[in-house]
C-alpha cells in the first residue's frame, strides 16, 4: 500500500453530503426490513446536528454512543462529523463501571443510549463530571419511562431544523475505543484524512480504481459505479460499535454502495442469509470463524433436511478481519457462495492491513493464520527495534507504515509503545508477532501481550488455537496461561465442542501433539459450553483466563 493514498484531506461528513446531493433517492442503509435513503439520512443527521449544537457540542467535543445497530447510530455519527465533533463508541456489553471509564477517559459531554440499556446509565452523571446530557433512543416501547433530565431522541430530532453545512477539516477526529485482548479500553484517535487513506486500500485500490483527490471526484466515482451496477451491496455482520463494521460501511458508501445491517441483537445466521438473498448482496463482511461457523452450520442444516438452498451467487467478495478465519471454513463458504473471492485481512483498530490472504473461487485456501505481507509490512527485533530481513527465522513484532491513527487519547506512554518512528518512518505496531519468509509469506504467531512464558519458552496462543480448532469435534478454542509452580505459566486451552461431540482431553491432546512441539501443547484443557468472545468475534484473554483459573480451582 502506498503511503500517498491519503492526499484527499477532508471530513467524512463532507464526503457523505456529496453522496446525498448526488443520489438522494438511493438507498444508503438497510437495517433489517427498513430502508434508509441518502436524502433521509442527510436530513435527519442535519437535524440531530442542531440538537447537539444546542447542547453545546462543536469542534472537538466528544459524544459517546451506547447503541445497538440502529439508524440512530449512523445518524449520530454523521451529525457529529457535520459539527466537527468526535464520536466515541462504547461496547453495549459493558456495565456501568466500564461505561463510566470510557466516558471519563474520553471526556464525553453527551451519551446517546438505547432504552433497553437504561439501567446501566442510572446515576452515571454522578460518576462522569464532563457528562452534561443523556439522549435516549427508545427501543422498548410506549411503556418505557424516561429518566428525569434525559432527552427523547426522536422528539428532539423531529422538532429541530437542519443545521447549516460548514467548512470542515481532514484533521477532525473519530475515536475508536478498543479493549483489544488485554488491559482497559484505549481510545484510538483517527483523523478523517488518515481514515480515508487507510480505507482506500479496501475500497478504491481493491477495485483497481484511482483514488479521488477531490470531493467532486468521490461523488462522481460513486455515481458512476452505481450507474454501472458495480457499486457494492455490503452486508456487515458485526455490530457498528466495532471498527470492522463501521469502517467497511464507510468504505462502501464512498463506492456508491448500500450497507445492509442485521437488526437482531444476537447474531442469527438465518437473518444474514435471508438478507443476502433478498438484496443480492455482493460483499459479505464477517469476523472469521466466529461468524462463519454459524453461517455454514445453518446452510448445512438446510442441506441435510432436504430444504432448498438460498441463491447466493451474487456474493463475489467475502472480507474478514479481527479474528482467526480457518481454511476449512473458507472452503465451506465457497461451497455455498461459489463466486466469492475471500479476502482475509490481518488488521487492527490501530491500522493495517498487516497481511492479506486471498482465495479466489475454485482455489484452495492457504493455511490458517498465514498471510501475504504487503510491501509496507516489516517485522522488528523487540529489543533493538531493528528491522528483521525477510526470510529471518527469528519471530519479530509486526508493524506497517502508511495511513494510521495519531495515537491513543490521553495516553502518551501507550502511544509511544504502539506508534514508533524507526529509521525515519512511522509504524503502527499493535504487538502481534510473526515470521515473514523471503517470498513475503507471513505466519502469524499471536499478540505479544498474551504470549505465554512457560519454563522460559514463548508460546503464542494463536498458533495453538489454530491447531485445536482444526480438530474434528472442536467448535472453538482460546489459549491462555495460568499460574504454575514449576513453569511459571501453564498453557491452558479453553475449548467448546460441536453439537454431539464427545472429544475427550486425551483425544484432543493426542491430535494436537501431531502438529505442535510438546512445550506448546496445553497442560490443561477446560471444556465450556461456549468460548467467550466479544460481539465482534474477538477473544478476550483476561476473561478467559479468569474462567480457566476458576474452573481449575487454581
């Protein structure tokens, strides 16, 4: 990826306004069975911008969203962009303490929340000195009683006049709070200009198009793609609160496409398949096996029951990022979506892509957790920070140059750890370790922060997890270290079985020893009904470690 992809320095609201002006009657978003057109999205977002402005929100103000997938999510993002304010995402699984932490850390002035989550924000203003206003999106019904002092989203929006458009800057910010795999959530600061540059890779360059350098060119390219029926219809399976869904939606918009979102609060494979068929979806955006396995199980069940299979030939692209995507699952998806090219991207909230594994129709996928490193990807010695040559057999910490965030909000120490200037080039280095051979083939080893030191040997969880998940009868696996008197840490696999599976610890370890060195094989296996994952499909190593320690009674 070129480092010059971000020549267009503009606020995303200005880009979306150009799209709304060009195509007001075209559908921008489908949420379950509701369609939202560009003109409607722009109008309502401008009205909401007025509401925010009347509450004191302007350039640089922070506004948080505690929301499920909803029109209000995109409307509030758009409204804040219009005002040059900064959106702050909050995971809807968080409880009050975690919510208050993000609100305080981000210095948010407004919280927009769903009524079904109201109990988590009772008394929240007492915990967050900067919080001035709470706006409630009623997803409960007429029986919901709004807390005194809170505003009703639809009431205040519908009575507001649309805000006037203003001059904006590509220097304006979006915050993406990420819990990653360990530690408290950190606010990744993306400038609009850098985000446009980063998304250009999965957008324009992936389609072989030149990257626009003016707002007018963005609108013209979108209109041309739509007129030629080449614009994407992108179904984003992950919730918008995670960057993988929001960023892919933003990329699809500027390509003249529409975004399909799941309405259900819990991932339902049937809903995804039904929407894919109804809207002739061309791009499916998922998060690895965590989403692929329910999809393929649903399609297999239709086949086994003798029911007609849905027509999914329209899907020509499946993208995945953020979690392991096994070769077995890629092959199964291709069986039911025969025209799909599968693009498995190694990315992070802090930038990327760090690696890409592309599987064309009728091709066998490359090994799980193996990618092709782009030219701007490098591994480094984690002590000297000298680049390692391609072909080195020494595992190195992975970094990429190019468009990237400014750092973490109010955390200079962690910013310095992750965003480093080495030999005059700035790299984003979230902490994954990898090997890159002389041909550019990358083997991902895992996140250094969750690397297990057992008796002086380093074990990367990803490598062990991939082997465990490949074994028949195993549905999912996360690998952690638990305290051990002799080795310091003992490798522990927290595992869930597929329906009907009776795989035992001994059978699992016997199979794993065929592929892994003895010191990498788990010393403990803990079976659970379901391995804990975030709504985006990411493992949570802290929670999983606590589960393992509790069940092992350590």
